[in-house]
């Protein structure tokens, strides 16, 4: 396992160590606990159709008083839950949508380039996206969430183990 991957896994484990994952696990309960700790609500909403049609499956918008998490509604419940956990991962890591950008260069190339990068994420190539994705997977594993009809030790668990998520 590459050193970078181990460091990422350790950072995720540190965050996981501070999470109170109730049994049975509930994304809504996790959102409520996070909101209480942060002193600001986390509101979940389906993505507007136009955003979903553009290829965005999830989005976190943090304002001064509220965190809005948007998710693709026209997908399986398992995928919706993972999308929300991914966006919560951004919140838990304290990510900033602008951190991986060079606004000056983007604006010189294309003045409208900043908007899609800030408003939605469609790939997992940046450090922030990799962190949020791994944390979402690790939350699922720690909570014991398995797809319907799959038991622990099944295909999903073996894949997560191979990827270093378990």
C-alpha cells in the first residue's frame, strides 16, 4: 500500500475516532450530531434536475449559518446514502472548495471556469475528493453497512479490503 494511501487512511481513522456512530446507523442521526457539534444545521436536499443532468451527483454548500448537502435523487438508496456520506466527509475534513483551485489562472483561461468547479464535483482526482470518498467508505464499513442481500465477508467487503478501506 503506497505511503500516501496510508497517510490518507490514518487521517480518516482519526476523524472516525471522533464520530459517534449510533446503532443502528442512520445518516440523519449522523447529520443531527454533526450539526449539533458545529452549531449549524445540515440540510439534505435532492439535487436540482439540471445539476444532476450535468453529471454532478453530490454537492456541499456551506454558508455562514447552514450546511446544505445535495444528492442525486434518481439513484439507488445505497448510492444516495454514499453520496451524502461523501459530502459529510468534506465537512468533517473542513474542506474548502477553492483550496484545489488557481482562480487567477482559471479566470485568465475562462472567466466562467470557476463556477462549475466550486458548485459541483464530478471526479475523484483531487486530494479533497479522495479524502471525502475514503472517509465515506470507512464510515460505511465502521457502521457495518452492507448492501441488501450481501453479508459481511461478501464481494463488497473483499473489494473494500483490497482497496485498503477495511
